[in-house]
C-alpha cells in the first residue's frame, strides 16, 4: 500500500466533528491552529536562507517569484501583491504566479496543477535568470506544474526553494532549499487551506518582510518606503515621516505634499534640512 502523505491523512480525533456543536467544533479547529507556529519555527533557518538569497538577488536587479497551485498559489499571489504598496518596490520585483492563471485565483481550474509543460513554459516566459529567487509552493509537494517550474528555474541558474507541508517531496528534490512546514493532518482530511495554508501564509510573510528589511525598505519598524495612495495611507505616511524625522505633523504633511506623498523622499528631504 502506498504511504499516504500527512497532508492527506485522516486523524481519528476528528472523526466525530459532524456531531459536535458549533462552538466545540470551532474550538477544536482553534486548538489545531495554535500548533501551526511550532511547525513554522522549525523551518526558520530555511526561511532565513531564502530571504537572504532573495535580498541579495533583488539588490542586483533580480526578482522574488512565487509559483504555486491551488490555495498555495493564491497565497503566493497575495503576498506578492502586498509588497509593492508596503515596501515601495516595483510590482515586478516580487511576483506571484498560479497554475491555471488568473482564473484560478477565484475558482478551481481542472488539471492545472498537473500540467508540467505549462509550469516550465511559465518560467521560460518570465526569462528567469541567476539573479532571481524562485519559491515553489505546494502543500503536497507533488504539484507537477510547480515541480516543473522549479526544475526549469534551477536549470536556468535561479536560486530555488520548495515550500511544502510534507517532508522529502518531489518538489523539494527539484529545489536547492526545502522549507517543510509539517502541521499534521487537517481537521478535514486533505483540506490544506486550513493549517497548511496558515503556515504557508506565515512563512511567506516572514520571507518577503525579511528580504525587504534587508534591502532597507522598512526601518525602525515602520514602512519608510510606503507609497501613500489613499486617505488612510496618507495619514499613516504623515505619522511615519513625523516619527522618523522628529518633524511636527504639519511639517511632515507639507514635505509629503511636495514629494507627491512619496514617504522615502519626504524623509530624505526633511533629514537633509537638519
């Protein structure tokens, strides 16, 4: 009998969940979620290695590119989309790609994760090179689209990592670094949008944030390179500039207005006056 991956395993503790009252059911899920951070902690050295590689590559003109399938792909796209507004980097610097394309962000695309040819072709279209860091994301570690993409990226000279929820997977074998977030069986067996997805989101947050901090896009615990594109962010930008430079909020606002609400430029302008 073929061994069942832990992401597909059924745990007897959860066999009666359909007979539990709602509060007890939710408490059970919450208890399982409370274990996720331990799985992530065990992978911190690997996450740090990938973050440092990404920062080094980006500093020389490279990119951090997430490639995933299903929930894993959606989480990669989500993290990538937040990096430009948060850290002020161009949108192409941190990218997220999902098997099945943009349609797969909102609905399942049948067979997309099994299309190895499409995964390799994606990497070709992206013109991946030695300055890029590619993170393949697949809870099972067996999505052929992702495996092929990572394998092609590695052949093309990129630094490659596998972010999975099982150990010693085919995806990990294709990459240089394995980030295995082993969170155990899900409350609903095989529903990796649950603990697996939570762990992946935590790891991706850490990876991109650490890389951006290393690159100088956040200092003193604030978004010093943030682009203020709406009222909430403009108010935040005023506070950031005031806190970092010591200028009164009115002076900070005036500097921001003069710089088109570019936070980093406003900080430099005020610090240049000292």
